[in-house]
């Protein structure tokens, strides 16, 4: 069984076959992986003409098979271009080698696909396997032998940070060591962070839960047992759950043992003299913020070659609520699959939630050299999210009362008494509302309807944003943030749910627009996903997939999404040179040194999986 899954994965990946020969950018931009036969088909031309231009659709033999006129969008803020939009949606015939011709401009050949092939979803899931800590990455589960590697951090055991931090403050440490092996490396670094693990786990589990609750056979099959190339394939458990459990093992291990007193900074401290005031608290049930290296390792460094001492960093309320939320979510998803694991998760979630209520204001205050911060000073959303997950799992009155008391009750990114804002690692309120809208629970039908209506209203606003963008994507922002591709994809997730809840095709079109942007319909003519499209991202900021830095290391596997354009934090050596010279959608370069633009991360690949699976599942 395993062998079959592996062979098919490898051969499909070979077919994914992005050729590694350099392709130059072209003025006609479209999804480089092609279109769906029955789906929307939009392309963009950057051209100064103020009047519509004639376009021709050519077949593989060069014959014109459809024609029309471009729609002049005009000047587009986000790209800095004057753009025309082309809509080929009325053309439905599947085939290869189509080209779009507008005057002298010609697109690369593209395909119209009769049926979704699922390759992107599988490859995007494989990212998580390949980010696994503490186990070897085996050649038989990856697309090229050079991607195999020995286990890193096996085991991943650490005690609490007891050194001087960057401010010179010496931390007291703790009297225990935790074995927090397994889990996924966060990104291009070797850190493992509970906060970012939380949203990543939630997003993947939500993709599964959507398939189960809405009874989507195709989506269940895409994530089912032996659907993916994993050591666990064939064990009778859906592969997506196997992959996520690997991270849950790490998250559960980050919980502070019962009876432990720790010294932590309580409250929003901004120490003027460079020192935090530490207070002894009963930290039982809280979650350590992260497990990370003392210093940043050099790039490249394979996980097994990391010689840095690793530490647990003090527990925070944010990490604790992330653990509470996803352990509660896991408890209901494993209830029938593994009751003992489910019970363990629920117990951890309850203890974490109680600990967060005891200590509601312990924030991750950095910096500590050697790892990222994931510091979040606003935890109303984390409280609401964790409460929603605990309520959906247990139905208990105490959680229902806490939900109703939250200012975020039923809020969506744009709606409610206090809108949650776009989904991201520090903005998780909408995750709670999505769970309440999707998973059968004991709220009043009118409340569940309100949760859905709020999400649908947000999706409507995303569609309005789409209309205002030259490149036709459901995202508008004056500046593109760190990980902007995940912001775009998280909007597509909301659009996807709006389609699920209403059946309205326009929301699905919005999600396809988001994916089209990520896969090449953008001013850089860039597929931001490795191994997919004619101009795929190739040089991520990653300590192992570091061929650009050192040819002895492998190029990245397929299916990994770049953080994407970042016009708001240009602090790395490559980005700092681009300051003032790029527009929000063009502040990006395919260079491993650009950690603000071209890193890859678990919370970015997770919505890629969600949206890719959704699009496959709902294709006609
Ligand atoms: O994704 C994070 C982004 O929102 C922050 O602005 C940035 C700086 O704090 O950190 C990003 O997360 C990084 C993390 O701290 C360490 N691992 C790599 C992550 C992706 O760049």
C-alpha cells in the first residue's frame, strides 16, 4: 500500500516538472498552472494603451479559436502598472498549448484542464512532512533523493532559557527538561513556536473538518489514508491527521508540568532600563512560547548539523491559548479514531485554558537572538478562538457563557461588534467564528446563521476589493505585509467558506482569483510556489533547501509557497536595497538572503493546502 502511494507521488511530482531553465517575464500574466475547463479564466496585460485591445486565443497549432477585446482597468496602485484585463471564461475546451496573443505580446503556452489533478494539494502537504523534526526524511517519500536527510534534533530536549538575553537580563531557568521532539520546523529556521504551530494546525485540521462536516467525498479522499507520501500511509487513519498529529505531539509536550513555579514578566512591560520585572507564578498548564536555538545558525545548516544549544522560552498566555484551541479541535477530530489521544488532547486543552485565565497577560517580550518573536500584545482573539474550540468540542455551558461574553462573539474579519481583521498568526478571532459556523454545536440557530452571515459579508467585501485591483485579486492593502501571500490565501479561505455556505459561485471565483495571483497572475509574472508554473520560486530562505547559497545543498521540493512581496518591513540585506524602488506587489525577489520576502513557513503553506484542496473539491 505504502509503495503504491510513494510511486504515484514521485511520478506525479516528476510530471509537475517545472523545467529549471530560466524563463523571462512576459507582459501577459496568468495562472502558470493553467485554467479549469468550467472555471474562470482571466489574464492581465500590462500595456499603456488607454483603449481596449484585440485579443486572440490560439490553439496548439496556432489557429485563432476565440477573440475579444481587453477591458482597460487603467493605473493600478498595487503593481504600479497600467493594466488591461482579459476574460477567456466563455471558452471551455480542455487542451494543452493554448496561447493568448494581444498585438505583439504573446503568452506562454498554457493548459485548460478538464479535471483537477490534486498535485498542488499533495505537494503542499509534503512540505509539512519535510519540515519534520526528530525523524529522518526518507528518500522514498520525497520527489528527489537529495531531499532526504538525517533526523535533526533527535531528541529535541531542552530546559528553560537561563542565559543573558540581548538586554543583558539573566533569566532564572527552571528545574526541569522537556522532551519536545517531533513537530515541524517553523520556516527557514530551526525554531519551533507554539503560536505559529497553532494557526497552522488549525488551518490544516479545518480543511479536513470542512470535508467531513460538509460531506465532501473528493476533499476527504485528497487527505485520506494513503493519499499522501508519508511513513504513516496505510495505517487506517487519514493522512492529513497523521501529519498534523506529528505537530500536536510537539505542542502537547510544550505544556508546563503540573506544580511548576516559574519567573515570568507579568503585564505589558516596556522596560526603560532594559530589565523586565519577573514574578513567580504557578505555571502549571501553560505552554512555553518556543523551543529554539541560542543563536541563529548559519544558512545553510542541515537540521542534523545544528550544534546550537536549544532552550525553552518562558510560557506565555498567547502560546497557552493556541495550545488550548488546537488541542480542543483535535479532541473532537480524533474522538472516534483514537479515543485515548482525544482524551489526552481535551485534558491538555482544559488545563491550558484554565491556566490562561489565571494568567491572562503574560506576553512574549523579546528579543532573544536565535529565534523569531511571535509576540502578540492583544489576546482577546486568542481567548475567543480557544473558547470557541472548547465549546464546539464539549458543548459545556461555561464555555458558552465565555463565548457570549467575548466582544468578538460571531465576529468575522470585517463584521461584528469588533471585527477580527484578516486572518494571521496574531489575528485568530475569525478562526473561532469559522468553527462555530461550520461545526455543529449548541448555539441558537440564529447565532450560527449570524456567524455564517458575517463570514459571507466579509467574503463580499473581499470581492469588492477584487474589483478594485488591476490584477483582480481579493486583497487590497496600502502596503503588503510580511507573508502577504498567506494574507491573500487566508482571504481565499473565507471566500471558500462563503461559497460552501451559500453555493454562490462568485465567492469561488474570488478564491480562484487569489490562487491565480499566487500562481503567476501578478506583475512579476512569478509563480510563488516551487515546482509549479513556468517561472516558479526557486531560491527560498531555508537552511536546508539552500542550493543557491551552496550547491552541496538541495534545491527546494515542489509545493512550497514564498512569503511573497513585502513592502512594509524591508529589513533584510536584499530588501533594504529595494526600498523606495518597488510597489507593494513588486517588493519581492527570488533570493535566499531575503528573509523578509522569500522565506517559507508552516502558517503560509497551510492556507495553500486549504485553498488548493477547496478549489479541486469544488471544480465542476
Ligand atoms: O511571519 C512573521 C511575520 O509576521 C513577522 O513580521 C516577522 C518578524 O517578527 O516574523 C515572521 O515569522 C518568522 C518567525 O519569527 C521565525 N521563523 C520564520 C518566520 C517567517 O519569516
